[in-house]
C-alpha cells in the first residue's frame, strides 16, 4: 500500500491525529500500564524482581494483543472507507452528468416502478431537496396538467420534515389534482440503472481509482494546509490525561505505595501536556 494512502487511512481512522500524537499516546499508555502493573504485583508478591518480570511479560502480552486487534480493525476500516469513497465517486459521476444523461438515468427508475402521468423535476445539485423545490415542482406540474410529480435529486432532503410537510399540504389542498409526489435520490437512481443494465456511468470502481482519489485529495489538503499554516490548528482531546492523573492522585491517599501512585499521576499529567502540544490535527478530515 502506498505510504500516502496508508497515512490517509490512519489519520481518518484516528480522527485526524498525527503519527507523532499517536506515538505519544501509545508510549504513555504503555508506561502508565507498566507502572500500574508493577505496583499491583509488588503489593501481591512483595518481590521487586518478580514484580518487574511479571509486569514486563504482561505489558508485552497487552501490546501484542493490541497490535493484533488494531490490525484487524484497520483492515475492516479500509474496507468500509473504500465503500464510502466508491459511493462518493459514483455520486460525483451522477452530479457531473449533463442534463440529458441525468434524465435518462431517472427514466430507468420511472420505468422500473411503472410510474405514469407524472412531471419529472430534475435537481442536479449538491444540496438536497428543500420545501421550495417541492413548491417549484408543483407549479410546473400544474401547468403540464400532470397527476404526479417525481423530484429527482442527487442528495436526500436537507430538511426532511419541512419537505414532507410541503408535500402533505400540496396533496391535501382543495382543487388540487396532484395525487402523488415522489422524491427520488441517487441511491434509487443508481440501483434502477444497474438493474436495467444501463450502468455505463457507474462502472465498478477499481482500487487504483480509489487510491488516485485519495492521492488527489491528499494533494489538495497539503496545498490548503500550506495556505493556512500560520493559522492555529484544532487541538485534539487531551483532558483524559488530566482526568486520569486526578483519579490516580486521589487514589494515592487511600492505600499503600502512595509515592508510586503520585509518580504515575505526575507522569500522566506530563503526557497530557505533551499531547496538548503535539497532538494537533495536521488538518481536519471531512466526515
């Protein structure tokens, strides 16, 4: 896997956290866990050497388990992310079709559902359907003396409640001959095209196409990042370190080995400060 592509997946998976920030988290977790294990085994066996050996073995097992689980999680994330990217690429293809091609795709849905006597209102735009779009489609439909309206849109309704209310108002209005208003979105259009065999606009996207998409996106993000390099970056969550430090410090008053607990608490506080300084997003990844 290309390095830039892998970095994209990792940053996306970890919410935009940098490689350095992730390393700080891993090291801090390992050190804190090791210290806690050492204190725990020391309180049980009262043998420093044995406690040290047991702590090392346990932390190694934890790290190996974490690596295996994280690897499985990463592979699943790549599959899901590729599906999401593929869907976005297909949506973009639909968005960039010319008006005639877009209407032809919508006609496939109409034919599959055997809809007759309708007015087709095509919305080939980034934003979803809104109540004003429904009203505009209604006005054009009554001029054509159609009994039904199909509103074809790339994206779903931006405010579904408002759209549903407007459709209800139109359908139940007096002296109104519009019997049905159907809002058709990209998923319905694409599925109808594929079932009818008319899928030349939505051919299967290869892994290379997805990688190119990611590389182009990364290049665009790097260019944008250079322009705003002087602006402050968003700070990733670091309060968890301070919360854990406070809890461990409070526990130190409740039992033996209070010095160990306070050392762990101070270490946790230090890692929190480091995470705050270094754990900044390289850039915000859009969800």
